[in-house]
C-alpha cells in the first residue's frame, strides 16, 4: 500500500474524499466524523476501529440551523394564532370586545404559543440527533421562552392591537368579505407553519455525519468500527466485514 493511502489513526474530521480512488486504503483507528466518501472507490479499504458520526462542526451548524428554523416556525404559528383569535373574537362579539384587557390576554396567549412552538420544534430536532443534543436544547428552549415573554410582550401587544383594528375595520366595511378573506388566509398560514415544522424535523434527520452514498465498499472491513449516523444508501457493499461493528442510526 502506498503512503498516500495510509490514513491509519489520523484525525480526518470533516475531510472530503468524494469521488476519490481509495482502493485498499487504510483508515483503521481514524476519526472519520463528518467525512464525505460519496462515490469513492473503497474496495478492500480497512475501516477497522474507526470512529464515525457527526463532527463538532456539523453539530454546531445543525444546532444553528435548527434554532433559526424553530424560530421561524414559532413566529408563523404566533401570527396564525393572532389572526385566528382576534378575528374570532371580533366576528362573534363585535368591536366592543376590543379593549386593553382583551389585547393583554390575547398577547399572553400568543406569546405562550410562540414559546411552546419554539421549544417543541427545537427540542424535537435535537432529540433526533441524540441525547446529548436534548441536554443542550432544553436550556436554550427555556431561555428563549423566557426572553420571548420578557422582551416580546410589547411587540406582541402591538401585533394584537393592530390585528384587532384591521379586522374591526374590515368587518365594518363588509363582514362577509372579511370572513371569506379570513377563511382564505388562515389555512395558508396554518399549513405554512406545519410545513416549517416538518422541514425543521426533516433537516435534523438529514444531518448525517459520515457519508458513504454510492461508494464501492466491496470487501471493505469495518471490524470493531463505531458506526454512528452514517449513510450507506446506494453503496455497493458486497462481502463487507461488519464483525463486531457498532451500527447506530445508520442508513443502510
């Protein structure tokens, strides 16, 4: 074996070997977290005792993406809740229901919707990643929920007050037109929120650590390897040695 194919016991985190000719390469004992072996030639390659999965950089990027997506979902859910509650109250009880107390309580409800929506989505996306992710997600969710209530109350009151005024004016102009407009917009907002929730969860599921898609792993050895969050989809795996390998949350 040439020196160029000897990667034994090396830290190779986040390296890309995509499409490389690595026939007979020795990766034994190497740290392959975050590596990309897509479409590589890995016949008879030695992956004994390797460590795979998500690298720290991948985990941080995934966490940041999950935070942004969860925040967007919570925001859209809050807006949908504001429209639903304010229109229902104004349509059923009329403009006399609109006062400071009503605005205050509706604002509290939508803040709770935002906090719960964010916490559920963010924690759920980390639960897919693993237990360690949950321990990181829970305090972040609690801090965000507290901050949304402490700093977002004034903003929520402005949104609720503005929604009440706009809906009251539209109902005065033409109640049936206002109702039809509400029935057209509200489902779109709800479906948009659900789409963002699903997208956040699916992105977490797609956050694969070590990738072997479409690689040729014929007669490769993963003896005693720790295989976590690896993607072997569409890979050629004839006569692969999986003896004593730990296979956790991998796509085969």
